[in-house]
C-alpha cells in the first residue's frame, strides 16, 4: 500500500512500487487529464508536477512519488499561475487537437512559478521535449510570454 499526496489530497493505492505514476493516476484513480503519449519520457504529454517540478509520469515509479506533492492538470487552475496560463491559452487560441495540452500547460506553469519573468531562452529550455502534433508552438510561446510579461 502506498500513500500519495495528489492535488493536496492523500490517496492510498495498492499497486506494485514499480508501477508508473501515469497508470496509477489514470487507471487506478480515474484521473484521465494526464495523457499517455510515448511511454519513454520523450513527448511530455504525461507531465505532472512533483514538488513543483515538471516530471514525466510515464517513467516515474510510484515508489519515487511517495512523500512528495504531486499536482496534476485537474487542479492546476486552483493556482494563480495556473489560472493565468489557462486564460492565456484560451486568449491565444493555443489548442488545436488538444491531446498534448495538459502536458504543455503543466510544463509552462512549472516554469512560470519558478521564473515568472521567463525569457525566450528559459521558455525554450522548459518546453523542450513537449511535442505538439499540430505544431502550435508559436501560439504556445506567445501564451507563455503573455503571462511572463504581465
């Protein structure tokens, strides 16, 4: 039995310690906002926050998440920066198909919480590895810059 702190709530799960956090979130807890993409931490679709840092949940064993605060897309709008990023996403019409957007937003929020005045280099570094099949990168950058310049 593992106890996890997810979005400020304690959750107990009876799963093997090597099960990836992504599958615990989606299949055990029914939190389907975090998506499966590549399964090898290369696309960013499965991004969540672990103690405020953007991490790939598809390769993070549940045993490594115990004792840490996990935040998912389901609760990101409860934070001030999360609200600003979500509003900016809408303002800049970032979403096309939408599949990658939860991971994109999670990475953007982690960056802006750490570095509220992020410049182009910081945005590039933070968003590297977050792939968008629809290639909305220009709108993603504009949305992040809009929040960082506000």
